[in-house]
C-alpha cells in the first residue's frame, strides 16, 4: 500500500538569530527607498538615470524594483547584480544539430 505523502517542513525560526546580531543593520543599509535614491544609486553604477527614468524602468519591469505603499523600493545588492548582468550581455546557447553519422 502506498504511503501518504508527508507534509512539507518549513523553517519557522526567527529571521533574526542570535548569531547574526548585525543582520537588521545590514538589511537596512541594503534598502533604497524612493525613486530619487534609486536613481542616484543606478547612476553611481554607471547608468545615468533620473527619477522619471526610474518610474519608467519600474513600469516596464526592466530593473528589479518593487512598490512599498506609495514608494519605490530596491535592494542595492540586487541592483548591482542586475547591472553586472546587463554589462555581461546575453548568454547564448549553442544550438546543436542532429549527431553526424
């Protein structure tokens, strides 16, 4: 007789463990709140944009921004990673034909 599937176990521990006392400060320093601060950070990465450009990039889903109530919010770490991906260029896959005989 087949056994019943077991329920998935989720990690329910606190995100603020005793080992990581600086975790809230690290997260707070990673967050950019508002189009002006996001535009300044992206410009510092080498992509000159203004606040209006940031709203366009958000609507077009071109960069990893989110909304937090009325404000745009972004992670410095994710923006930096996205900028590196843009600079790296698209990854190409090699199309392989059928094996030769």
